[in-house]
C-alpha cells in the first residue's frame, strides 16, 4: 500500500516561501498513472486543492494560487515538493500530500501544520 | 470553477439513525463525485467514488447516489465510529473542489 509523509518547517515568516516535501513509500512515483497532489485545510475549515504533478513533471495548479505555487518531483528520491511564495497568515493551514488516479484522492499523508507568523 | 453546496453543515444524530448528507453542484458533473470521512486530527479517507462505488474496506452501511448536480451520502445505521466530518469532492473539471463539510455529531 502506498504511503505518503509530509515534511518541512512548521513555522514560516510572512513574505517568505513555504517549502514542503512528500516522501512516497510502498510504490514508485515513476510508475505512472497517478497524479501527486497537494491539498490544504485552514484551521477548522474545509479542503482546498492546491495542484498536482505527474512523474513526467507536468503540473496543474489551482488558479487561485497559481501565481505563487510551484510543485516539483524528484523521482530518484521518490519525492515531490511544494513551494508557496509570499506567504501571509492566510496560508496558515494543514498541508496534505495525496495521490489521485482518476480524480479522487485514494491515499493521503497524515498532514503537517504550517503556521505563518513572525 | 464548479461550486458545491453541501448540507446540512451540522447534523445531530444518534447511534442507529439513518442519516443523509446532500451535495449540490453549480453545474452538472455526471458521476464524477467522491465522498470522504475526516476525523479530528486525521487526514480525510476516501469512502465513495464515481458517486456510488464503495472504496474497498468501507462498510456497506455507507452508500452514495445521484448524478448531474445532486448527490447524496447515506449512512444506513449510524455507528459510534461514524461521528466525523464528511466532504464531497468533484473531479469533473479543474480545479478539484470540495464541499464545505458536514459534521455528524452525537445528539
């Protein structure tokens, strides 16, 4: 069974760049057929899809965040990463990595809370 | 962007009750809808995809129905472990979007 694990700083200063990595185990990102996504959840709120990457490097981002988001993949490490630039307090959230095969999210990481504060 | 209206936002029920959660789309999405369950401090878990297909391992008391713009998640006989928040999600188009969530609490 594929497992995902997020890692990265839990505290980011305003205007800086949030960087998170998702490590995949139990399966290979390079095997194809799946899209590797980032999703966030503001405290006590609903879910917001940030974007995805395919193993080839092709990406699709939520238009609401597109100008600030970069998702990349490192197939040699079986990892994919999220960078969100120019963060504000509104970017404080639990960030999840997940994968989808046909549009729905079959497996999720446990999530990591990122707080934006000086 | 496809907007989703999920109702109710809060549902108070007792163990053994039959509960229904609604998800309405701003435009038709055929059957490209999934349902998730989320417990406090945990990641969401996939319950149903393609509007009515139960994910492997999910109890049969969960069922989904609908197509087009109106969808329903039903729990036929609520168990203690079912008290959680439920989300619908459309995958008909990008960006993927989720409903606002329905919290099922103990009455």
